[in-house]
């Protein structure tokens, strides 16, 4: 075993300026190495303490020191790179589904390529390329979608035939392949050596590194990090970074103020062989066979091959485990399906001598995306962990973004898909995590068609109407742990068949959603939207109004009973949140935000509202059930149930009134639907929810009422050109870039966050513009569907990507929303995007490598609207309801 570890790590000898460093020699690699004979004492204080000396911790230290922060201490409980990093397969691949993950991997690849020159430490970097195999047409479509995205990023990539696969890798059996994706710039590295190289560079830049030092406790005062307790003494600090890998969960819970870091370890197996008779070339491409659930790379003339089995084995559910990761117990029976897949893919390996089956822990997260960012509960507590077996691919980029976050206040890219605040406390249940990672690990290889849902950890947060809706054929999806209806299956439909329908083409629910949309436009529908985040903010005096006026871009000093659509912006003018705020009284406000804003928005406001005992903010999400009553007959249903006039004269647009509905009183009724269609939102105290729902359905029968789900809502909002936060809008998108100037009051009599950035954009113009595209030559029945993330081309040149799309049942066309940018053809410089630039171009949308003509619009089609233009402009908001 010791020999195997030597080869995995390579026998790196390295020295740094700091005299405390010892040479890493063979004799010191045994698992029982003794501590340094004269350990350097810990400093009493530092600006930053980083816990964890693997690829993540050393990358953060490296990038912070590069950005000018020098007062940094990195603590490692064992030895550097002795955790998961030690066993990493060393594959650096940019072939990822999520945009930010592709960017992180691309940066990592470039960083590792020059790291050896910078530090003098051999990293084992070899540019081998990678080949992802497709055994089915659906898999090939998935690869083509990734290839389209890689190409527009400037990463060379091509879809190749099985014969070309055989030319690039002669040992591969190609008889069952339909195609593959070749990424020639993917690489291999020695993960431990990369970590040591990053540590070397960081140390030269002033970072102090202490091995054999365990963090036991993070001290917190008034919601801020103040220091850490270790087994060698205390260190006062302003920032703490948890890069503890599989130990991050326990470390998060060891502080005075718990920090929830939802990850869980599973056993991960890979095989090492002796060299072949004719040793494999060092630059032979890495093979990824997702349908076979395996990866294969060259390793010292032999093979390293592992995979993601269907029945993973979770580890350490009970809590803390050993300081350094040992090679866990071999389990050949468990590995057998992966070994069979390997031998099918490379039959010539039958006679090859196996050196060892390696079994090591890997950390996985509830949604297969890594975790980074600042804790919502403790200021100055940052996290970078949960790499889902892609730590070496993401290490460089993730460390860079987290360092930027700490130094500049926000990273240079939109990292919301990875932000720790996308999770709530409910995802930190040990039972939930154990069950979810057993689903997540197989999903690493499973085909991910659009709109797939996790099956574990479900029915956790539900509306009081869940059972009623389920009995009526509701099909469910989950957002932030909340069950929400996709659509309702009519009686007589094959439910099982519909649930198992997975495709990149026209889905089986097409006609069902179409009938729900038709009902929304012609009669009346009810959508349960209880998952909305709901806060109440109030004060004894004017503090609530003054604080909200500063934190939001629109003018909230409106008459009582009015509803305002507004953005919660950052200093750059980007959307941290997009919400509706109703003024309940002179000193009380009701705020409705997207479902996944519950943690993020709370933390953002809590950190910026004044520390005033007379100012209170309460999360009332659980107190109210929200029903969206959409359609031209909604007014008839509500007026009959409330015995109150609901005409536009008595109940104008964007108005909020407490009313009785049936026997229930205290119902907050708002004249908005978040779709542009007429109707009302009903916020119902949960004890009345079932009664009000029954009354609405009974009264609505004569008006043709029916239930509807979020898929219908999506179609309605996209054809009305409504942007949703989290999909279309993010922290790098401003109101000026998406046609929402009317939601900003630049002259409201007081400053607000982001005002300077918006004034600058108003004066100088914007560099990207939110645009609506209607596909022209697209056959809904036969062609691949757009979903999101498709490249947009203007006059043959790449100008942006779609952010969301849906079929418009009104236009009978697909509608895509996305941002268009303008780059100088010679210099690549960003130029201002004008309305003329948008209107004068010829556009195409690339769907898995096939381009479809599209018509660009900066405003929704007037034929779609049935109400007055004024109302549409006022309600042209839409935010993340998905």
C-alpha cells in the first residue's frame, strides 16, 4: 500500500523560503509520521485563518496572497494534501453541465499548466484531452449541448464518430457507441503535488502554514468571527475559511454559532493496474463513459479506472472520523459492476495484473454542486467544500472566486448556483444527507434531461393543500425543499408513463400544460404558490420605511394598500433580489420574494438593517398559504366569495386589501399574478387555507375553474417577457439592462444602494440587453427543444446565451429569453448595446449544435395583451418563481 501511495503522490521533494518546512521524502510519507521536532508556535492573531490543507485550502491561500492579503494562517490537522486530495484521480475536465463549473475548470486548467514554472514544484501536468462516450442518442444530445457551450467559451471541443474514438484511443471497444465528445485541452495532474505547489507559492507570499494543528472551535461575537481555538492555542482573526472537506460539516457545527454545511461522504472506488506490456502513452486521452458509469485514465503505463455505482455506500454518518484519510477496506463485490463495465470498454485488459482497489471518501452535496460563500448566520465565516468528486477540476477556479469574494465583497462571476445560502437548515439533517447522497452519487453519470427532479428528501415542506392537490392528479417538483405542482394529470391519463417520460424533445405533458394555459387566458385557474418567501418588516417609528428606501431601488413611500415591484440591488446595481412589497400600514411592510431567497434575502437584510430594537423583521413564509387566482373570471369568483366590489375602480392594479373570503377573514388579497394575466394573489393564514381553497373551487365551477401548475405559469410569464430572479436576473444584472427603469426611482429624495451604478449606466449606456427571441424555423414536434443556456448568434457571431425558454401556446412558437452583448470584431472590446443593434441583427439560437432562426424583440408582442398598456408596464416585473 505504501508503494501505491508513493506512486499516486509522486516522490516530490520541495523546499520553500520558510525554514520550518521539511523535505517531503519517502520516509515521511508513512501514515504515522511524527510531528516536527520543534514546531513553530502559532501566531496570536491573523487576518485570515484557513482550515484545511487540501486543494481547496491551499488554492484559497494562494489566491488571497496573490491579491495582496498577507496576514494569513493555514492550519492542517494532519499533513498537507493528506485528505481526499491525496486520493484524487487527477482528471482536470471542463466538460460540465453548469456554466460556472465550466469557468472554474477552465481557469484551473490554465493555472495548473503554469504552476510548475511559477513554483518549481512538479505537478505532473499532462495535456491528454478527454473523450466522453455516448451509447445512446439522448446521451449524444447531452454532449452536444455541452460542446456548444464549450466552443463559445473558446475551449476547443468537437463531436466525433466511434471510428475517430478508436483512432484516438486504440484500446477502446466502440461497437456500442453512437458518438463521443472530444475535448483536446483537458489534462491530468498529480492532485497532491498541485496542492503542494499552491502551498509553496502561498508560503513565499507570506502565508504561514502549520501542519498537525486541529481547529476545535470558531469563536463568534455579535454575529462575527473573532478567532479560532486549536489544540495548540488560540488565534484571533477577522475571517475564517472552512476548507475541511469531508470534515466541514462537523467543523461547521462545532462553533458557538452553528454553520450548516450540507455535505456527506461516500466511499469512492478506483482500480490501479500494473503497466501494460506496451505501457500506455502518457498523453493518451482520458475516457469518460457515463453510460457505463466509469472513467479511465493512463497511470504510469497502466490504468486508473473508477466510477459512480448505482448503490453507493455513505460514510461517517455518526460524525467525526480519523485525522487523515486511510485507504478504506477493499470491496470487490461492490466494485464488480464497474469492473465489468471497464472490461466491456477495454477487453484487452482481461489479462492485466491489478495492483490495488483503492477505496477513499468523497464528499457530495444535496444538489451535486459545490458549496462556497459566506455563512448567512456568521459574518466573516467562509466555506469552500463539497466538490462532488471534481475537486481538482474546480480547485483553482473555486479558490480564485472565494478569494475575490473575501477581498472585493463579491466574486467576478455569478456564483449563485454554488452559494451556501441556496440551502436552508432543513438540508443539514444527517438522515436527509445520507439518503440524498445515495441518490446524488449515481446521478453523477445519469442522463440529466431538462426538468428532472430528486426523489429523496421529498415531502419535507408542503402546503396545507398538498393532499387535496395530490388527490386531483398533481405532479410535483421541489424547490428549496418545498413541494410545488408542475401540472395536473387529467383523469384517465397513464400517470406512471408520464412520470417516467424523459426527453430533450417535446415532452408528454405538452397538451396538459397547454390546456392549463388556455384556462388561465379564457376562464380562471388556481395555482398554489405557498413556497414564496414572505417577510414582514415593521417599526415603532419611521425606521422601517427609511431603511427599506435605502435598500430598495423603487419608491416605497406609497399610500397604504399599494404594492410596489422593486429590486434589492448591490453596489454595482445588480439584483440581489427581485420582489414585491405591500405597504400594510404606515410603519409595516409585507415583502414577497422568490422561493430560494429565504436564506439569502434574510441574511442580506439582517446584515444591512440598522441595529434598532424598534425595527423588527419576521419570516412569515410558513404562516401564509398563497393562492394565485389567474384569468378573466377571477374577478367574478372573488367578488361572489367576498361580497365586496372587486372592479378596477374599487380594486386597482397593484393594490393590497385585507378581505373576508367565505367564512375566513384576514385574507391579504393583491391584484397581481406575476404573469401579466388578470387576477389576484390571496395570502391566507394557514388555518384557513383548506376552507378558502374549497370555497374558491366550488364557487369557480360555473366559471370553468381548474387547478394549474408552475409549468403553465412559466409559459405565461415568458411569452409576456417577464424575467425571473435566479434564472434571468442575478447579481450581475441591473434594471437598466433588462428594461426595468420604471422600477427604479433615481430621484426619490434619498440615496439607495446601487444608485451610482445605475446613474452611470443611464448616462453611458448598457453592455448587455435582455432580449426576447421567437424561434422561426423550429418544428415543435420534431426538433430538439430549447431549455436554457443555448448560445445566441447575431449575424453569425456569438453574442450571448438564453437564460430561460418556454413554448408559447398563444404564439404557437418557442420563446427564449436571454442577454445580448456587443463585442468589437477586431479588438473584442465590449461595446454599448443599443436598441438599433438589437433590432438590426439576424439571430440564431444554437440547440445542441443545430442553429434555428429567431426574431429578436425588446418588447412583448402587443397582440398578446388584453388589458391596458399602462397596467402591463406597471406589472412588467416577474421574478424567480421557479
